[in-house]
């Protein structure tokens, strides 16, 4: 499995709008692509010098599913985000290969 993590620091001036847009529009659009099994939307618990930081994690069954998302869907979805919040956020993306999952 592949964990696709997007870390975003969002400006306080647009924070509430961004939270609503992420929950109601963006994350549902990503999930509607049909290439991720689940997602998590997490607030990063750290002192910030401005804005608030979040981790949005998407779990894909395979690297092929992630690659398909990147090639077919990601550019348009990221463009919508960039257009709406241009200059009000910083983001970086991390791709992790899940080696093992243990449940209690």
C-alpha cells in the first residue's frame, strides 16, 4: 500500500473557509477519483509562527493507483486549490510505502 501525505500550512485569514472547502469539496473530489481506499484529515499539533498546519493522508492500494491519480486527476485538483488560496498556503507532499500495519 501507498500513503500519500499532503502537509499544508494555511493562513489564518482564510483558515475557516479552507477547512470547509477541504471537507466539503476538495477531499470528496479526491476520493471520488476511486483510487484511494481511505483518507485522514489531521491537525498538526505544533507551535506555528503563522497559520495552522494540517496533514491530509490518502491510502492507495498500489503505486499504480497513486500514479494514475497523479497523472489523470491531481493537476486539475491542485490547480483549483492553488487558484482559490494562492499566496495563502504552503504545501509539500510525501509518498510513503506502507511496509506493515499492526492493529491492537
